C-alpha cells in the first residue's frame, strides 16, 4: 500500500498491489473506499472459508455498510485488491452528518437493503459451509446416493483380546473372544463360557477390547459391558463404547461404510 | 414488525392480492417501492432449475427499494409474490421519494446505490449456490 496524496485532508488516494488486503472482516473502522482504478473482491470469511460477495471495479464504493450502520458495528466483510488498484479513502464525518439529516424514509430504505444484505450474507455463508462439508464428505468417501445412514452395524467375525480396564491386582489377565458384530456405538462379543471362571464379567464393568480389522487397522476400544447372556458353550456380551477418540472413530467409520 | 409511521406518510395507494399473485415480476421495468401492510410476501428468483425462494417478508417490511435506489431504469431484481391468504400492500409515493433522493449529495447517492448492487450480486450467488446444491 502506498500513500499517494497526504495533502488532501478528507480524502486520501491509496495504492494497493494485487492481492493486498484493504480491510478485514470484524475490524473496526468507518472509512469509505471508492475504487478509482482496478478491481476489488469483497468476501466474507466463515469457518476458514472465503465466500465471495462481490467483485467491484472503477467507480464502485466499498466499506459503506459500516457507514450506514454508523460505525457501531465491525466490518461485515473483507476486501482485497484483485489487481493493482487505486482507491480513494474518505473519513465520512461530513457524510455522516448529511446522512443523518436526510429524509427518514430514505434511511429506512437503506436500512432495509442493508438488513436484507446481512441476512442474505449469513444465508450464503451457511450454503457455502454446507457445500464445503459435502465436498469433504465426498473426498472422505462418506458420500453415497443410495443410503442416507452413514454407518451400519456390521456382522463380523473378528478374533480379539480383551481385559478389564482397571483390573484388581492378580486379575490382570487378557482373554480371547471374537467380535460378532460392531457399530459406531458398540459391539457384540462372544467368549467361551470358561472365561467367566477366570475373570468377573459384571454388567457395568469397563473393558479394553483389542482387535485387527480386515483392512489390517488396529482397533483399541474402551467398552462398558451392558448385557450378558449365556448360549451353548459360550457367553454373548453386549458392550457400548465408554469413549471413542477421533482416530478410532475415523478408522471404525471407514470400516463401517456400506460397500 | 409494526408499520413505521415514517412509511405510513408516504403510502399513496393500497392494493390487495390473493395468495400466489405476482406483485413484482423479475426483469420488469419499474421503480415503485412497496410496503407489506398485512400478510406475507415471498421473494423469488428464477433459476435454470426453477424458482427459488430467497426471502420472505412480513408486515412493515419494504420491498422494491433495490430497483428504486439503483435507478436509471434498472429491471426488477426478483419476483415478489403474495404468500398465503389475503395480502395487503401499500405503494409509496414515488414522486416524493425521488424528490427527497435528489437532495442527497452525489457521494451519498453513490453509497445508497452501492447497496442494491450488492443485493443483486448476493442474490445471484445464493441462486447459484442453491442450484448447485439441488
């Protein structure tokens, strides 16, 4: 940015290089910018996304929204030079007085347009964020047309090791079983009846279950025992996850995607 | 929202519309400014994939100001339709509005005019995003 003319007290001519920021969303500032030459992009910043609002050129004014809001709010958008631009910056003290003195109906109309713009910008932000999420889901393979449900309970037969998470001294044994089905909320474990003689399997107890998925990903799950039933020669245990960290959630989610 | 007394003073005519009647048609010439006196109106925009509703306005809200502020015979930026039931619309005195508007300095007018430009651009972007998401 290069200050060209310091002698003019009310208006200053500033030069911005291509890519330079003119003002930033959420900044305080009441100055109005008139594009003398060049091109400027006005955009909103929302959840790390840039949502373009308008591309403006010679003769257009930017930064006026905060003026109409009488500077009580922060800037609602950011602006950046799309090419080398000359911009006249005015501190609108006089303008503000003139605006205050103008017909109330015109001020009301400006406010109406302004409110509409703010409402539409918020709407646009939401649309842009939704669109971005969709794109990310698509990339992660979470997008599919036939099924609306993202994850399913899957029937499996996975050999696993499990142990009490906080085993009393002398009971810290690791036992074997097999996971018969698994979902994003819990799993069903089948264990030999004899396991019960080695370690307590009380409802409410927390276990660490370790297995390797068919895609060779290791899975360590912290589960609470919620159901136990005896079958022929084995015991069926229903468990829900006591906690699921981000990495495990992703691994599991990927595995549970419908084929 | 109750009708602002400032607006009341400018109402020169009143119209009633049945549900789904078109009040303003997108692209048509005209710069009258309206206010919703009773009921609701829907602001719609035509896209290659049909109409999309971009806004709904209720009692006391002004519409038509985009074309008025932009001036110079700009076409209507969107279609406005009566929503359900009977909708009562007030029409504002255009002559009076133009007179007041002409008293503004060129800079202030330029600021006023920048709003509808942005409303139009933002409307286009919303439509594009809605159509892409359909």
